[in-house]
């Protein structure tokens, strides 16, 4: 996910698709929502043991011969059918792309699971990328996506939900770009918001992001999704540490706030209180994050997004260009790669259980409870303005 996209040159998306028919429990969580966390952890563990290599290519653009990319896709489909989703509601979306200087064509595959709502007048997109070899990045997002499908498979939701498992995120957001490019104008218009889930289990803080920086002014627009999520967090009895609460916190305390198991955080750097790396803020202003995951293509269509990610914006790491950017997931710089696990060899089941043995369940309970609320009570009213 959050690579500074250290993606090799020469990746081109050919913009056409072929659709194949062929924390301890928080007080608000009930048994059904705990079940989401239990199932998510079960899916996560399976991938961490049996589907470790889900990428087709390495960072140099070379084919990984013994990869489990296709096996991962097959397993996801199989589990979704077992959860009660009819095969007719599961579609593959294929897109072409090239890698490296030889410009050989390859096919990427997104998996789309449609859960029809009481009304089809509106829809919600929930996405996570299944490529990549990390336990956190992004087996964790896939696991929660699957667990939510299992939970809602036999329930009637207000509006249609498209659960999407994106391919090619690690190659440069290829799958989500292809998906968004082929959305009809009418489909874009009826999409209430998009939820992106990426790297949920290693990070110190459970964050949510949203918004788009206006090029014409120092304002963050497209906040309807983020503010809806904030409202749901409060309704669930959880704490919110948003731009207002975090603005200037680090400058005053020289550290981030206490990590609470029933709280949601966000990027703390604002227009007036920039990162301690340089005191400035460029494109990444709270509650936004970097353009380095599958929410980007939807943001560009002016679809409000809510991005779930666990990380630590207060972590300095090795003090390089990634300091205080959210690339380092923990303040503990003696573990992983100076506190970074994503996109490293340290992003494994063994390391999560060694350093953060309870964290996966805690985060799945929190994010699962919030996602359930968002999908069951998704209406964005006038109390969710589009700008700060």
C-alpha cells in the first residue's frame, strides 16, 4: 500500500476492462460484531500461513515464478460462496497492463461481490487490495472485507454494496484505477462513498482519513464520508481524535496522544501545525493522507471516501524522508525496519504475534464495528458538510 510509490518504471494501464460472468471489546460491540473480528482474524491467519506470496511481480518488475496470486483469488471466491453469496453476485473484472521495458501484456483481475440493498438507487463501494505479500499489507484489509461480506450475506442493507478486491495496488493502484475508469457517470453519481481498507493490524493508532485538498484555497473538500464516519464513531461511544483535537497536540506535548483501544485517530498535521520534520504541510493535510492506496481513483471522481489504516504519524523512524508521514507504523523504532513493517520483510504473521499479540483482534473489533454501522446506516445528511 503506502509505498512512496517505489514502483518500477514502465507500468502502463491499458484502460479497458473485460467483465467475466463466468482492542478488547469496546462497549458498543455486540456478539455479531465480535463475530466479524473473529472471522477476520481467521481469514487473516489463513493468508498468513497459506497465501504469503500474492504478488505476480517483485519491485524490479520481475515475475515471481512461484506466486500464489491466482490461488488467493480462487480462495477468496470459494470462501465468499461458503459465506452464502450466490455465484451470480460474484464477478471478475479483468484489465490489461504492461510491466517493464519489454511491454509484455498481463491481465489483472479485480473481484466484485454485489450485495443488493433494499434500494438500488444508491450504492457504497468497500475495497481492499489482495495483491502484495504482507500480513498487514494487505491481508488484513482483505480479511475484514471478507468477514463483512459473511456478516451481511443474509441481511438486507439499505443500499447496494459493492465489495471489491482490487488487484495491482502494489504495481501502482492499477486495479482500482481500472475499476474507477469504467464506472458509468450514473454509477458515479449514485455512489454515496467508498471505504478503502489497507494495513489494519500493525499500526499503533487506528486511523480514518478523508477529503480532497482544494487547489484554489486552503480548504479540504469532499469530507462527507469522513464526517459521516466521525458521527458513527461518536454514536458507538468511541472517542474521536480528529483535526480539531490533534491540531497543535504534538507541538505542545512533543508526542502523540495516548493510544486508546476505543478511539479513532487521523493524520495530525494541519495547515498551521505541520510535521515536525520540516514544520510544513504540502499535499497531506488532516484528515487526508498520502495518495498511495486504492481510495485515490475514487477521490479523483469526486466520490467521498473513508480510508481505514493503522499506523503512527508521530513515528520518526530512521529520521529520513518518511519521518512523520505515517509510513512507520509504530513508535518502537527498534523493531521492524525502524518501526516500519509495510513493504518490508518484517510484515509477517510471526512478527505481529511476537510484538503485538492482541492487536489484530482489537483493530478488527473497532474497524468492524464502525464499518457495520456505516453500511447499515449510511445516509449522509445536511449535517455532513463537504468542506472544512
